[in-house]
């Protein structure tokens, strides 16, 4: 299995008790008439850490948006804690599930502290605009993600890595125990990718969050996630532990890639060493 | 029940160009809680004071100057007949219309700019005030001509303007709506509507009698001349409903500023919220324009000035309303006193507004909306 980086959390930390938190049944997703995802079934159990991988344009973001109720399925349904998510009020969904889009935009001039505070929106009302709990949760989220010193800086003036941490901090402040992250490591250098993934892994290990993350780096996905889901052309091709999923055959089928799979010398997870691209 | 007020010192961001957030105050009383920035409280208070002072000055100034003491006496219910007539029936409604129109335009601009995430998205640019112009000019120039003209003339200029603005708003909404409103698309559709409206207005003017055309021109510039309680009362009533609705949208606007996915993820029903904001903003503009004509640039500039005064990432609603009121009241006072001839107030706001907009564009790398 996974997550045994040098200072990684113990493997036993958040064992899932098998309760299904989020499920997709016979999902068909389309933009207007163009079907992007077809016949997809997926279950995510409580306390699991899943990475979705697949080539560009295969429908990962689309799937994530449907799981987060941002996109209405053309057919099939998404169940959140056993209840059809389309029939669950937007606000209830926002209290149960947080989603970080692939390229979130913060308005110019918005400070980190304000961004993170916006994460409390689903818990606030006209009368209850800034409760003691809101204040405590936001302060905690800021310090937990190490953003305390940058709290008063405008988000649009941060580096890519700092910005990503700010958004993760906001997702944390939202206080949901289900968190969906769409490519939180894009644009980051390797050390910042590790930094962000460590943060996500701690969210899972120390906070018991159920995490789904879309990743392009297969080696990092295999290292951090307990479970990989591989997609191609809107179809779920394989799902299981990194060892089960990351095989040379699968890399050829899903990524058109000839590759060797060797054990990661640090974590022991499967590591992909590309050879060349296969012509289809 | 315990009430706590605490202030949190927020340091000024070290980066140049970042707007300091300033001190925040938290208020808690039982289940009720809120948080403000000091500057977001101070700016509206100062703007209100400015409006009161300008309004009081305005009551005394004009062709028949009246002393401050007499103005106060008249307001208190005393004073001589002639002064009562000048202060209460001629000047007070005119000043009140100026205050309300300025507030409505400032507020509408702030609503549009925030949810469209675009500082250009103001009712002037989006063709809504242009729609009002088409209605008004048609009512002025066509009455007595065709049967449609009779109908418009019968409506009267304010109602025709109201209808024009609402029509343009409805068109804008329908054409820009695609299972939600995209700010960029809104601006593009708005500019198209604006040019169509401009062409229609020009066409109406070229075919008009000369005295009709000059009356229409004065209306198009936006003027407070000869405004009476007939304009002030309906305006006051509609703003009494619309302003609270707009202010109530403030909390949701803070989330609509983000992309649709983020906003929805935070539990906001984006399409419904956007629809509600547009309807309130269009109604604000329509009632304002029906009362005073399209006073140029107020809705475009005031929110951008207000956000620079209060700091933060989006135009503040209350401060925009009050700064709008101050701008129009001040411009009206200037046109009535300092400037040689009684100019329509819209000419002054445009004269101030255009250079200011250029300055913003030249200087600004930051355009919060
Ligand atoms: N808003 C949209 N309207 C129409 N088509 C879309 C839209 N968003 C995505 N698509 C299409 O749907 C398909 C899947 O897109 P999606 O964003 O889900 O891919 P992805 O797997 O996340 O890709 P990437 O790895 O590049 O992020 C693509 O072919 C894309 O062109
Ligand atoms: Mg994607």
C-alpha cells in the first residue's frame, strides 16, 4: 500500500469502516449534446483517499464536478450519504462536501484571510455572519496550512504554491469531511507539489477527511493515495490499490505509454518509468 | 445576553498596490454576529455627513439666496410664505431627487460590477440607461405623430423612460443568459444593446421637430431642473423597497465574486442569486433614470471610487450608494451656483467622469469588481 513517505502518517491512521459516503451510479455526463462520461460507477468509502488519473480531456474534472453537484448528470445519479445529491439542498451539500475547482479565481485584492473566511459561508446566515466558531475555525485553518503570516496578503499576489495552500485552507475552513480537489498541484514545482500533497495527506490522516484528488503525476498519486481510479475517454478503466492499477498493461491501455513499473525506492509504491509513447 | 466587541489589528500588506484591509470589528449579541472593517463603516458615515451638508447648502443657494437660519426655520415648520414655497416645494424635492438618484445609481453600479466581476459592467455601458433614453426620446418626439407615438406621449416621459430601461434590462438578461450569467458575455451583449439604442435615439432625433429635439437632448443629458415632489415621491417609495433588497444581497455577492463552481460549492444557488441581483439592479436604474434622466458615469465611477476608499476586493454597497448621493448632490450644487448658467447635472458628472475613468485605466493594474 501507500503513504509511507519519510515522515508520512502511520498507515493505520484512518481506516475506512466501509461506509459509503459518495457514490456514482450509471453516470452519464454531457455538455449540451456531447457526452463526456458514460456509464460510470464509483463508490467512495468513509475515510478513504482516492486519486483519479487519466489523460487530458478524459473527463476527470467533469466527473469531479458531478460528484460535487456542480453538474447535473444526463443519466444516472450521485448519492451523498445514500441520498440523491440532486435532491439535496445546495447548502446541505456545501456543508458535507467541499470542492476545489481546477483553476479557481480569486477576485483581485481579496486577502488570504478573507478568502478562507468565505469558506464559512454555508454555515452563516444573515443574522449569524461571523460567529465565534467561524473565527476559531478560520484561524485554525490558516495556522494549520501555515498561512498565518500571509493572512493579510492579497491572494492574487501569492506564488502558485502559496495560492494553492490558501485555497486548501478555505476548503478546510468549510469544515466538510468530504473534500474533492481538482489538480491541486498544477503549476507547482516538485517540492511544492510534495508540500501540497503532504498537506492533503495530513488532512486525510490527521483530520480523518475523505479525500478525492485528481492528479497527473502517477508516481505521486501512487505514493499518496490509497486507491487509484483510472479513466480514459469518459470510461472508468480500472480502480483499486496503486499496485493493482498501475500496471504496464494499464499504462499502455490508458495513456498509450510504454513504461516499466518499478518499486519506488522511497515509498515502495509503484513507480512509472516511461519508455516511449505508443502510436494507436 | 452578552455583547462583545473586539477589534483585530490587521497589518497593512507590505506589497505596493495591495489595499490595506484595516481594522476589523466583530460584533456579537446572542445569536447575532457580524464583522465589519472600520473603513467600511467610516466611509458611509462621512459620505452621509457630506450629503447632509451639501443638501443643506443647496437648500439656501440659487436665484434667491436664503440664509441658513431661515432655511432651518422653514424646515422646522415656521418661516414666511415665499421662502416656504422656494425651500419646500422647489428646492427640497429637487435635492431629494438628486440624493436618491445618486444613491440608486451608485448602488446599481456596485451590484452590476460585483456579480459580473467586471468594473465596466455598469448600467451606462450595458445599455440600460440607453434603453431609457430611447423610451423618453420616443415619447418626446413621436407624440402627436403616429398612433404608437400617441400612446407613448400619453405615458409621459418618465414612464416611457422606465419602460425603455426595463425593456433593455429584460433584453440584456435574455440575450446574455445561458444557464447563468457570464460577466464577459453580459458586457458584450450590453455594448451591442447600447449601440442599438444609440442608433435608435439618433434616428428619432433626426426626424424630430427642432424644439422636441432640444427638449430630448436636455433629457438625455440627465437633469434635475424642475424636479418636484411628483418625481421625488415615487422614487422614495421604490427605493424604500429596493435598497434593503440590494443590501441584503451583500452577503451572497461576496461569494458570487468567485467563479460559478466555487460559489455553488459554497452553497449558493448561482443562477437564482444572479437573476435576483440583476432584477434589483435594473429596477434601481430604471426608477432613477425615469426621475432624472441618465446622469452619466455615476454608476460606473462611484463604485470604483468607493472601493478605493473602503479597501477590500469589491465595491461596498452602502458606501457606493452614499458616495453616489454625495456626487450627484455636489454636482447639482455646483451647476446651480458656481457655474455661469444652469447646466444639466449630467454634463458635469460626465466631465468629471470621463477623465477619471481614463486615469483609472492608465494607472490601474488593479480593477476590483
Ligand atoms: N464547459 C464545457 N463545455 C463543453 N465541453 C466541455 C466543458 N468542459 C469540458 N468539456 C469537454 O469535456 C471533456 C472532458 O473534459 P474534462 O475537463 O473533464 O477533462 P479532464 O480529464 O479534467 O482534463 P484535464 O486533465 O486536461 O484537466 C473534454 O473533451 C472537454 O473538451
Ligand atoms: Mg481537469
